[in-house]
C-alpha cells in the first residue's frame, strides 16, 4: 500500500467511525465527502481491510442499499446480523427504507 493509499484509508476510517448507530452510508457518499468523487471503489477496498481497526464497516453499503461487502465478514450473514441488531430491516441482502436510515457525511460532518 502506498503512503497516499494509507492516508486515504485512514481518512475513510475516520468518516466511517462517525456513522451513527442504526444508520448506513454508501461508498460513494464517503468518497464524495472526502473530495474523491470517483473513488467509491477505493472506499470499498478500505472497508475490505478494516476489520482489525475498530471501524463499523457493516454500516457501509452500495448506493442502492445492497450489502455488497457481506462476503468480507466472517460467517455467512454477519453483516446483515450486525445491521439488524441496530434496527435496520434487510430483505434479500437489501436495506429496506434505505432513505430513512441513510447518513450523508456531507450533511452531517
């Protein structure tokens, strides 16, 4: 990982740590907030390697509310279970009432 990538990942983690309990955001919303609008995929890469960094990566989903990062969690349904424990309803790997639980860092931080 380059120093620039490492710094970007740390900035992503700082944002993700601010997502409130019971809320989710998207890879693209984080990238946009960080001034890297076309870097949603890099935010995803940061989430993939965040599991030992005390980062609530389960709260980051794709722009449609799909649990696209679920295969990076231990166990078959851990990401879904963590979100459901926070009161978020999920059917077929998609968050229900996505707009109601969506947190936009650009409007909040």
